[in-house]
C-alpha cells in the first residue's frame, strides 16, 4: 500500500512540475500560435531609435497579442501565466482589474534590469518582453511621468 501512495505522490509532483513553465518556454510556445500578432524590435532598430529618443538601455522588445486567437488559446495562456514559475525573475507588480490580470516580472543582474516581462490575460491577452541594461531609476522616472498623465 505504501508503494502505491509513494508512486501516486510522485506522479502528482511530476505532473505539477510538467505543467509549470518558465518564461522562455512560455514565449516559445505562444509565439508559434496561429493568429498571434507579433512585433519584434532588435538591437539594430533600438540603436537607430536611440538617435531620436532615449531608449534607456533597451536592446530589444518583443510583443505578442492574442486578441484574434480563439478562446481556447486565451484560456491556455491564462493558465500558463497562472502556473508560471521561474526563479530567474522577481514579481514587480501584479494587478487584477476589470476582467484583466497583469503581472510584471523583472530579471536583475548587477543592479541592472536585464529583462522586464509584462504578462496580461483576460480581456486583453499579451506577452511583452523588454531586454537590455535598464537602470531601475529610469523605470521609476517613466512610472512617475505616466502616473501624472504625461506622454
């Protein structure tokens, strides 16, 4: 009997670990979905944009929107975001408002934000990844500026 309980417990643990994704797996899986709108701006474009505006150390941006995807895809995304576990990232902000859930994760190395991830599910489903060497003080300035309703 103890062997059956041990095997059952092992299967439950394995299943729970299998259903959890890390950030990289999440982006790889959902980037391939049909009807996904995506925009990727790489290092070259960000260098070019830096001539005209302050890019704050951003090297690249990826945006995936799932508004035109079937409901089953949106439900899968919501579940994947809920089960997301990645020790490399810290949760910066979570928000639940008006049928939308938003989670902002950051990966910090050497006191610089190397990645900022925005995950949104509900009415507007999206994955956003911003890579670079961003100073936390730059993020604070943007939040303060937009908090006051400025563009």
